[in-house]
């Protein structure tokens, strides 16, 4: 009788553990489905913003001597699209020369990335690597927070090479990006945290959500 009871108890424990594993797998699958939807929206919105800024980079390569008026005309046509970009800035070298819209963003004119600790690292990475660098979220000198895409601009030289001309910075509004990507959706039944400030990946600092969300064994997806 004792042996039979022991076997029954062991069988119950094994079945209970199996049920827990199946339940956990089902829950993680449910969470992953919601995470994947948010990730797809984030990636879609960010990619759309990047493509708009790349159009401006191409224009500057062809027309590097444009003035503020010409820059604003080009930028205005880009910002008419449905995006989260709140403003665009161009630096010749490492100093901001043009911004659009100019109204409300005058403080950004003359910003020297070499002297701005919060923005220097990403600007230098864009210049030195020749690649777009997504920085942020950062506190903007004109107020608020934004993600900034830094796009290095290189112009052709007489010997067939290229030289660093400056940087195009596309500032995406943080709150609007979160809202349009579904992070504030009332129907969302999971807690989300975002890590990797300044595009540093999993080793980067958390900048959205709580520490408790990433504790334990969360479902993880890369944007």
C-alpha cells in the first residue's frame, strides 16, 4: 500500500510539473505574439523615418552648398508624410547649421556635437563608421526627448574618393513613436521594457519600462 501510494504521489508530481511546463510554454507563446506585433510596428515606424532622412542625405551629396531656405523646402516636403519625425537638422562638420522647422528649434543652431556630452558619442560613431547611428532617447536642447538618427554625409572628391561633409540628424518624437507603435495601447496585456540606449543592444541601459519587467526570465525580442 505504501509503495502504491508512493508511485501515485510521484506520478502526480511529474504530471503537475509537466502541466506547469505546458502552461508556461503557452503563456510565453502568447506573450511573444504580442511582443512580435509591437516589434513589427516599432521597426516599421523607425524604418519609415530612416528612409525619409536618407532622401535628404542624397540631396545634400548632390547639392552640398544649399542654404537654409533650400534645406527647409526639401525638409518640408519630407515632413508632410505620416512619420514621427519632429524636426531635421544638418551640421556642416560637427556644428549644427540648419534646422527645420526653424521656429521653436532655434536653440539647436550652433550646437557643437564635440562639446555636447549627451550627443557627442553617437555623432562621432556616425562620422567614423560612415553608418547611420540611432541614438537616444536623448534630452533635446530645444526641449523634450527624442530618438535621433545620425546620418553621415560624404561628398565626392576630385580624385574619386570621398570626404566627410557633415551629419543629417532626424529627430523622432519619443512619445509619438511609442503611441504609434502600440506601446500605450490599452488592449496590451503585457508589460514591456526597452533596453539598449544609443543602439548598444542587450548590454545597453534600459530606457523604457521598469526593472521588474526585465527581472527573472522575460520573453526577449530584438528590434
